[in-house]
């Protein structure tokens, strides 16, 4: 019964993250124009992912690395012809993606705290 409201709240949070992190150089989600995402996760992409993760964790912000090993490198898929050529973008993405908090009960103050912590990290290098 709360699905629609929860999805709407996730969209609100995603918009707040997008506005708050715009212009920082962090690559954000770019939904397709013909879709209406519900933002089950909110991954960022940046080269210093692990350093940011430690920084946020030290400030009480939980993060996630949801796809640490690309599918084409999973032992279960060894020998299955599921790709053609190197998968450089996939490999690089798996080393750069970090999910920040995303759930419908996040309060605006919490979202703002995450945004400010990321901005502070980027300012301080």
C-alpha cells in the first residue's frame, strides 16, 4: 500500500541529490527520457570511490558497493560466451560506483548532510 508514496519520495530524494551535487564533477545517474526511475539505489561514479567511502563512513554515512565484481568476471560465468571483446567500461564502472543512502524514510536534513559531506570531501581533495 505504501509503494507509490515510497517511490515518489525516492524520486524527491534523487532530485535533491541531483541538485545538491550538480557541478561537483561527480557523475550522477542520468535516467533515460522515456523512463520513470524509482531509484532503488543511488550510485555515484567517481575515481576516488574508496577514499570517499571511508570519508563518508567516518561521518556516519552508510554506503554500498553493489557490483564489486563485473558479471563477466564472475566465476559462475567463466566459459559462457556472453560478450565480444574487452569490457573496459564495465570494469572501470565497477571500480568507481558508490551507492549513497536511498530509502523513502530519509529526512531532508539527512539527505542534505550526505550532500554536504560529499561536497566537503571534494573541496578538501
